[in-house]
C-alpha cells in the first residue's frame, strides 16, 4: 500500500545482503526486505532461485517515507550502489538471477526510472552502456528469515563476503571523485555538466509546500516558495531570486537563440536559465532544475540553519536555545 507517508520501491542489484544493507543507510527508509522478484515461480526457495532457472532475481523491497526521501532520490541511491553496465550479474556473483533491474509500482515510478536511467547514461560517468532493465512490478517474495538483515545478524561473514566481492572497489573508483562525493548521478549531470532534467518528471516542479530552495552543493539560499509559480513548463519556476547575490548569470550560446544561464555563485553550479516571459512585477522566469536544488520546508528552517527566513512564512525564530 502507498500513502502520503509510506511508499514501496523494488530493485534487483546482485547480492541482496549488500543491497539491503546499503538501503538501510538512506534517511527516510523505513524497512528493507531481501527477496525474489521478476519470475513466474510463486514463493520460490533460495535454492531454486540460485539455480538460475526460475526467472527470479535476488531483489530488495524498500518501504520509505516519501515526505522524507523522494522516489527520485531512492533511484539515485540505487544507481550509486550497483554496476548497471554488467549484463551477467554483479561483481563476484554471476548468473541471470544476479542481474540489475528496477521494478516500478506505477506509471510515475516508471517515468522517473526512465528519466533517471537516461540521465545516468548521459552523464558519461560509466564506462559501458547501462543495461539495467525497467520492468513493471508483479510480485515480491521475501527470502528466508536467515537472509533478512544479514549484515547485522552475521556481521563477520557479511564483511568478509563484501570485502572480497569487488563491489566496494567498483563503487569507490566510480563515485568517489574529489568534490563530487555527495552528488547523485542526476545532480552531477545537471550541476557539473550543464545538463537538463526531464520536465514533469523531476522532484520540485509541482511542489507547493512553503519553504526555500537552496543550492544542492553549497547550501546557499536561492529561491523562495513565495515567488514560485506554475509556468506550465514542467520545471520549478520563480519570478525572482531570494538572494540575488547568490546567483550569477551569463550568456549561453549552446542553442539558438542564445539563452541566459543561471549559476550558483559559491559552487559554480549550473542551476537553469532565466527568461523574460515571467509574471509581473519582475517579468522574469527563473526556470530551474530540481536536481540543482534542495528544498527546506518552512517548519524546518530554524533547525537546519536558515532561521533568518522563518519570518517570511509568519514563523517566529526559536528562542529556546536548542
């Protein structure tokens, strides 16, 4: 069941011990189960799946709070913990039941998964072609009890397996590059490669909650929900910046006619473009990429170090000293 505070995501990424342990580290995740998905066999046993003849893939089902972590962020976490270019398995584990896959639970998940895969492919980060399948979810069968939470119940055996699997070596060489450790594939593509995410399939295009938007890299305040409006373009749009000194503009001649690019001053991050077709009183449309932004809800401004903006939303700064 999916509610405003609970949603499901299902992935295959090789050894489910590892993928389960990795997803447990993602803030906003409520529960992760290891299991089997993708094949016609009902309620298969581990030995059947391990034979490679059931059509099932070792998988994990992730239950998460979409108010704390978006499906787009869950997708990016998945990409950063697998090798999506491997057609024959994952790392030391070989066979069809160790291949990668994203099992989508609805049309919106499918759209976001395809956009995320396309962004990863376009980023140039990987040496090979992305072969991860995107398939409609049909069923998930939890694995036997001794497989659940294996990294916690059998820490020594898990650490020995993982250190010898080649997984962490690949992840470090692929993702741990200076200045980019905290960015997801989509965020890196947008902010560092001047990329553009898909319209109507990004995190904030339809966000109506009160709060501010900050640079995803530097944390500098950029825009306010008070200046956000529906431009009909499918990207978050603002009539003016919250802090004009935190952005810089420059001519972008990559398309004709030339456009005006908007960048974050501190991080030199590509944010989007500004156009002269916005609403009054400015007449401007700051058309931004969600992946270049991080949203800070009004209720969390004080706790997250942006208390000076609380008054914009009729909130008093916290004087408790906590």
